[in-house]
């Protein structure tokens, strides 16, 4: 700040610039912020074809989202992914087909390895929402919803 004043800027001009920039910074921050998503917002209905994604999930596909839940016990300690559940689970839910997919889990693929947490600790995950059936080629795990390039922290 002192350098600005020594370069001939008045206190008033510096404050004016800061005031003018504040709305732009706030808009940039909100544009980059993740959209919140809840487990109760994942699916719109259940039909004869199975679970149908909600309009909100369809709108957020490919965008950064934030969701809170619990980490199911991972497959192995060095896994690069885990299952986020709505309620704490003692066992990791495995699926072999779309029909087996529970409506209260999301697969999380981490941006980088992180230390796993206890199954009863609430965490918030942020990453890019991916929608649609996909089988992980390494594990054979089938998922309908995934969050990729993700990171998490205690909530």
C-alpha cells in the first residue's frame, strides 16, 4: 500500500479502485465456487428403467460440485478412489450392475491420494460431477454417479 502512495496514488484513488474491484472479485469467486449437491437431490424418480437422475444432477453434469457424506471403508489403503455414502457404513458397497446401484452413494476419484478418514466422520468432497453408467476397468466397479478430480476435508 505504501508503495502505491509513494508512486503518486492518493488514498482516495486506491480506495476507489478497491471498491470498484470488489464486485468483480465476488462474481469471480461465486463463478468458481462449487454447486452444493445433496443425496436427496441425486435422483428424480424410480421408473421401470431404474433410477432416473434429477434435473439438478443433469444440469450439474461436468461442473464442479460439493457434497457432504461419509467415506465407506476403501478397498485398500492406497486406493485412488472411495465411495461416499449418505450414512456411515461398515462395509463398502460393491455393485456388479446398474440395477444393484444404491441411491445413496457416489464414487469419488481423487485428484491425489489423501489419508482416508474414519467411516463415522462427515466429510465434504469437491470435484467434477460425472453422470452415467461406467465400469472401472481396474476394479470392475460399476457406478452411475462419480466425482472426479476430487479432494475432501472434514466438514
